[in-house]
């Protein structure tokens, strides 16, 4: 969402004035479409970490797959995928392999693909489409709660939130059963599932971040982690959400605060204590510019080589400058974030 009330924006710019800057490491190639095109990334961690990949949406026409150098290694054209996520070990007819899902605004479905770990390629043709019934499907994320693979999706305007249980059908094609739903009342997009804690988070762009128990089918028990405006650390729009996961359920919840071009960090534990915020600055070698107006993000804690010893954060960049190009994604070392915010 790009339109922000002026008074909220002023508050946000004031609040982020002291946020430390963390330099990007590098950037990806730009997407092929003009305007607001790049949106949301999902990181696949390979058995050989330096072969890991970033699957990202180009919401005017398909998915891009980038390597850790930021090069495009695959394009999967088709649809208008907005948010993307993945989980390992889905029971495909060929055997267990990652499942990649996205929200597709062309037909308001959840689209599911098989990812081949051996070839490091996404099958270009989706295996399944699950109707959401939304006016405009928007946010999307996957989670593994016990033995159940779940998908969360949101409706753009009403903020309706739905949960589907995803499982192989008789023919091996993934099928979805809606098991929960409720309405927040205004635009919501970013979401992330915390598999270990049995909860998920939803970003209501003009209100704040909600924490919801995965067994809460009506959302009645949801808790506001942080709010937009007075008494909170956020400003509109609150967009992408992701989790940096450490051992035994520890780690951090990360949110992109689009209206202030900063990123808020919270403890992953039950209290979700606020730990601070940071901005993404240009890389030290000037090969990647600073990040502005981020929409989607993803972060992993797995070490992915010398540039990312404590994990990788990927952030969409709304205004790709120096030189001026179409939108792309920036890579950031989580070790640098930990240093800037003095995280354990």
C-alpha cells in the first residue's frame, strides 16, 4: 500500500530518525516490469548452503529465482503472484520435496508448485490452484503445525484472513480445506507462521501486527504485538513479516515498516518484546543502493557462506537507484543486524 496519511508519516519519520543503518551486501537483478512490480521473497536453504536460492514475486507476471549473487537463474512467467512462501518435505507423488505457494490475483487463488531440490529448479507449471473466495487475495504464507501443512491468505480490502489445511489428494495433487476465517476490517497483507510456537502473525497495514494461535478458528483470541501510531513503534504501512529462527524456539520477528523505510525487530517469544529498528543503507562497495519503501521480506538463520554467517535477510526495494532501474531485492547479512541492534 502506497498512500499514507501525512500525520502518520511525520510520526514515522521522527521515530525512525535514530534507527541505525545496516549496509546491504548486494542486490539482485531488476525485474522486467515497470512500476510497482517486485513484491515478496522466500529463501530456499540448500543442503550446500552457498547454493541456496531466493524465489521472489514479480506481481505483474510471475516468479523469479535468484542465486546468492543476485543473478536470475530461472523465470516462471504467469499470473499475478503477490506473496510467496515455501516449506520442505511435502508428499508429492514423486517423493518428498519442497512446496512453493503464492497468492495469485488473476483468479484469487492460492497457487502451489513443486520445487526440485536436486536440480534447484521450480517446476514452471503449478500443480494446484485453491480458490480463496476473496474479492482480491493479497497476503500469503505457509506453515507446518504438527503434522498439518497450513496456508494463510488475506483479502486486500476487507482484511479477511483465511486458513487452509493443505494435503495431497487421492491423485497426489495438493488439495485445500478451509479451516478458519475472520475479518480484521481493513487492509492486511504480510503474514508468517511460527511452526514451533503454533502461532502466526498478520500485518494489518494501518493498525499493527497481530499474533494469532493457529488453533483459533475465529481470531477472537488474537493479540496486538505492536500498534501503528500513539503508544506503538509502528507507522503505516506495516508490510512484510518474517522470522529469524534460532534453537529451541528463540529468535526474532522482523517487520518491514514501509511508510518509514525501516525494519522493526521483536523477540520471537510469547511477549514479543520490541528490540529496535534499523534501516538498510547502500553497500560499502556502492554496488547496491539503500532500501526504500520495502514491501515483502524474508529472513533465515542458516549460515549461507562467508557473506551471511548468521543468515540472510532479503528485502524488496521500491526505489532502485544508483543507477535508476526497475525494482529489485537487496541482500543483507543478519550478523550486521545483530551487531547494530545489540541482539544476542
